[in-house]
C-alpha cells in the first residue's frame, strides 16, 4: 500500500515540506482552480507535477482527486459531446504526464455533507459530525423542501423543530456553512436560495434517471481509460443515502455491483472510502472490500461511529464501527493476489482520510477534515497496522 496525502495545491495551508515529514510519498491532488468541465492542459498538469517534485522531498503526484464531472453530465441535459470530449482530453493529458489513477464522484449538487465541523472531543480537539436533527432542521425549516419530513424519523423531526425554534441567526448560518463546506476545493458556496435553485435543476431525475446518466458517462469515458491505461475509481456517496431529495447511487454493495457490470473491465473501479461506506449501518466495509477487491484502485481510510437516529461522527482511525485491521487485511490480501496473478498494478495507494483537529491544528484554518496533526496520527496508526499485518 502506498502512503499518500491529500494536498489542496498552492493555497493549502499545509506545505509540501511539512507533508514530507509525515513520510507519505504520494500526493493526491487536483487542479482545483480549473472550472468543472474545462480541459486540464498538459502544461498545467506538468507545472503542478513539477511543483510537487521540485523541493526534492521525495514526493510525487500519484492520484488525481478529483477530475470532477460537470453537473450537466449528471443531469444529462443539453448537448454533452463537448463535456465528454473535454473529460477525455483531460484524461489523455494526465496519462501523458504519467498520472494514471483518477478519482471522481457522481453525487449531484453536493459532495460530502456534515452538520458540524467542530464537534468537541473529550480531552480537546474537534471532529466532523453529521447530526440527523440538524440536517432535518436545515431541510425542513431553512430550505423548506417539500417532503423532507418523510426522510427522517418522527423523533428527529420533532427535535429538529425545537432546535430551529431555539436557534439564532448565527446558529443557522453556522449550520449552512457546515453543510456547504464539503464542496471539494470549490471556492463558491451556495446560500439557501442558491441551493434551492440548484436542487430544482434535478427535478424529475430519480434514481433510475441518475443511473442512466451515469451509465452514459461511463460508456463515454471507460473505453478511453482502457486505451490510455488509466484506472478510474468512483468515490462512494457521503453520507451513503439520499440527501436533500437528491438520489444517491453509489452507496452500498448493490450500487458497486451495478457499476462494475456497466463496463465490465478492471479500469472501471472503486475508491474504497471506509468512512463514507461505513456511515451506512447496512454496509460491512471489509466484506465490500473483499467482494470488489480486484478493482479497488485507491483507498481512503477513516472511521465513523454511528448513532441509531442516522447521525454519525468521525472517530479515530482505529476506533469507530469499522474493523480497520480487518479492512487493511483485505487490501493487503488483494495486493498479494495481484502479485501472484502478475498484475502490474499491485500497490494500492491510500491516504489517511480526514483527521481530528488537535494540538497545533486548532486555529490553523486548514480545510475541514484535513488538518496536519490529526491526519498524521491517522497515518501513523494505519502504518502500524500495515507493518504488523505485513510481517
Ligand atoms: C472528502 C473527499 C471527497 C472526494 C470526492 C471525490 O473528504 O473524500 O470530497 O474527494 O468525492 O470526487
């Protein structure tokens, strides 16, 4: 397994020399400044690659996360040929620069979603939390989405009403900011009106409709990935359930089976994100890893602790509900199998996904979920498990 680290590019408050001290060697990044749907030029990719390699810190750009998919493709609206062609061109340019693993997601409108970015931890520090009551309060009372009440347990709906009544304007703003924080690397955020407008554009698109749009996109890009030797790996939905009335179609075992069947080739694969999948009580993450192992091209390792009402909180990497040791065993077993089968892509890159804000992370203003010390703790713990299991 190759230790990697997500870096948000030159605007990231964590510098490459700091990352080098974690002893991770792979850099996972994106050209965040390029608007969705536009081509990543060879020059732009080479320049970023050189920046990563330049300080001679032993780092290299190994995974593009994400090469984002334009919302028009997810909605299936209009003439998409230009957007498909642009995506394929970016893939070709990445391949020309030697970057052959691409992570993307097919979540409509919002990426990962939390309701609190600074949930206090016992003994100090903070974590990211998804509180069902707060999400319900947002959807029912702030967004005023039709039918939102039906998506939550009655007691959650009740508590949400109380929270909303008692909340101040500042509480509501903080909640909106937390929910919007997940848009990866994007610098524009929706306000309530903007979000409402974005949701309207998905009116009439149900699960089957979204799947059809995804299948169409796969048919457009997977043959190209095959020609270029690129491994495509979808990131699961986070949280793995419908949200804001939008369908989510990459949330569990059956969704992954569906994906693999759409284009039955190894390059059509998965980012095994243990935290995303682990937030659904029905998902047995190590079992999913074993079942779909041969097309896992990348792993995000973190852990969540779930509550019965649908809430969850990001726990320490070896705590939480997922048996991380068993999961890592599944990934190492897959590497062994790949070696035996003579596969070229034996090594699975992984990154310590998210981390608690602790010690000197506090107040540093890094991306939510991506502090230095908290992730380093996660990496160190995962590294220990890998070393022990590899003996
Ligand atoms: C959250 C991340 C996701 C991921 C995208 C991939 O922390 O794992 O934002 O980068 O969903 O497209």
